[in-house]
C-alpha cells in the first residue's frame, strides 16, 4: 500500500484531464498501486458526470461533428496489447507499452557509478519521462530542482531527508528543493521521474556534469 500520494489538487487536475501527457501517465501509474487515490478519482469523475447532466444541451455544427467522428478511427495514444490469460506483471500497463519490453531491454545511460537513466518517449514536448536505476545502497549526488519533478517508485525503494519510499509511492518536488536520494541497502531501486527542467548537482565534485544535464522531452 502506497504511503505517499498526489495531493487533492493534482488528483483533481488528473481527473479533469488538465495535466500534461507525461504527468498524467505518471499519476495514472500511481493509481495502479493505490486504491485510495483510485477511489478519489472515481468519485471526482462521478461528480463531474452528474454536473454535466444538469447542463443545458448545446448544438454542435456539422463540421465539428465530422471532426469528432473522423477521430474515431485514429489510434488511441498510449495503447497496449492485452496480456494473455494468466499472465501477470507488477509493471503498470502504460509503462509496459512505453518500454515495449522490460527493464532489461532498455538503453541505459550511466550517469554515476550508482545511477543509470533510460529516457522514454511519450509524445509530450515539455516533460522528460525517464527511468532511474539506482544500485542497492547507491546515492544520487545532492541536487537542486530547477523545475518540478514527479517521482514514482516502481521497484525497491529509496530514502532522503524527508522519508523512506517504496513501490507505489508518489513524490512531487518543486523548483528549489534539494535532496540526495539513497537506494535501500538490500535491493536496487527503479523510479519513474517526470521533469520540466534538468537537475543541478550542488556538490563541487559533481558540478562539472551540470552542463550535460539537458532536458530530454519527447
């Protein structure tokens, strides 16, 4: 059971469809772990539906109707094949679709001796969508957040000065937040990170990497 969740405002934006594509995918994945947030989102959807029912109908032009009908034949974004009967996976379905395989099939870029990153494509031009693999007991050097960052723990866990996080836990960092995540000692940690600006290492011995930390949104 996840212990760390999106706040109510973020869940409301997710339910209303106003989050960016990459952010929405991240929150959706959290919901696969968290029945509490699922129930809140479902209740918000039901409330919105009841409010729509009370609205007066609005006529739609023929041209607008044609546009809507033509889109019915389009491929849905982030679709994925159904799993065969009996097959189960702890990896959220959206992530399976984006990876087109499993973690071992991805291309990983070594950042430090403890950290590797694999960048995935969501079609969102404003947010980087990446997987972070931290070796058991490894530490990501202390860094500052230049923008916002969503983090979802997928496997293992990590800790920082604010707490300890396990699979399904969701964190949101804002610009100016500083921390140094450390994977738990007994298991590698894999996290999903969604950023709108690159990180910035703060320690002198790691600052040389900052010019190479460019946002890879796609």
